C-alpha cells in the first residue's frame, strides 16, 4: 500500500539541544502505531513536526506525497489531530462548534457524531469555557474522528478520560483501524490502552527511533530469561544482546533482544542450566528498555 506518511532523515533541535535525530519512518493504510518514549523524549515534537507546525532543520516529512510544510486544504481535510491541550473555541457551545466544523468537512459522519455526543454525555448547549477538562477532551476527539480522517494523530488523547470513556474511545479506534483505510499514530502514558489497538510500535530513545516494527515482532524479540544453574554463575553471563542482567549465585535474570528460540538449548548446555523464557507485555517491554540504562549494552535495537 502507498505510504500516507513518509519521514526522511528528520532532525530537530530546541534551544541548542538535539530533540530528534536522523529519524526515518513511514506509515501506510491500516497502520495503528503506538509512539512510545519517556517524558521529554520528543514525542510531541515529532508529532507537531509531522503535522507541519514546525519546519524540520534536517530532512523532510511528506503527507500524502506533499511536504508537511506545504500541505493545502485538500490534505488538511484528510487529517485528524487531538493535541495535549485542546484548541476549542471557548465562546461557542459544543453544538455550535460541531456545526461550524461540519460545514468544512465533506466527509463528516453525522450519525457517528450524534452517537458519540450522546454516549459521552456532551452538554451540547453549554459554553465550552464552562466544560470540564474531560468533556473538552471528548469534544476534541469527536471533532478529530467524525470527518473520517485518513491520517489520525493523537497526542495523549485519553489523559483526562474516565475508564468508560477510554474504552469507548478505543472501540472507535479499533473500528477505524478495521476498515484498513487510515493511519493512526498516537502517544499515551497508558501503555495498556496502546497495546489493545496498535499493530506497530515506534520507540523514541536518545533522540532516535530505536524501534519501528510490528508489535508482535517486538514482543518476540525482547524477552526475559530466568536461568537456574546447577552451580554458581559468573558475574557476567556470556549471552549476546543483553539489555540488563541480575545474577545471584546459581540463579540469574537476563533481559535480551534479538532472541531466537532455537538458541535456548545451546545456552542451556553452555551454562549447564535450565532457562525459562518470559515474553513481556508492552508496558514491561517499555520499562525493560529504559530502566537501568547504565547496565544496558551500547548497541541500539
């Protein structure tokens, strides 16, 4: 499928500090991408640069084949965006805001809009300035979803939503992803939510994308090995691609990357030990890839 989003050798700096470095990636129809990274890793900067809010200092971003800084009305109508801080027109009511937005969107899905407004209890006649943070976030999401965007970018979209609203929102994302017509790129601190809907992961670390591949591939690649030997183990185990290790006597726990299940028997014979392989969920993977970085290998994913 043709790429909806193409990033080539992208670089950005802020006040003399490198924020993004040599990022190259692409996304095609049907991709639901979880953007992961610690606070300050550059996730928001990357999303804003993709949308053309800032000019890349190196490299380029193309949306639907057009440079992100040169997109016109046609491309903008195909993009949905939910920022961390909403940009709603506070003097309007939700009803007025939705009607205004609908007039500029030829693909507006009014039944979807009405259903979401009802299920999320949006007070349609109140001024937006009087709404709660959660209500405003719901309204921002409705505005981003209901014109059926081909590229949907979400920066912490559920931070202020209650569990019921979060589940409803994730259900809508799954529905959008199922039609195989859109790209969804979103960041969130609620990693369990991302794991429910994402099929790909972009991991930002040290200003670069150190992982950009299928979620299932990441889960199979990074594993935790629980080693139980017949005799005390050496302080440094001869296992390749280690991220970190803990050795206590004849037992050890080692997190490795690029794991190949066929290697298990060879390592067991080499260490004269039994090895139990633990496959991790996305949240545990994120922690393993960031905790105790001083114990990590110098090579990146």
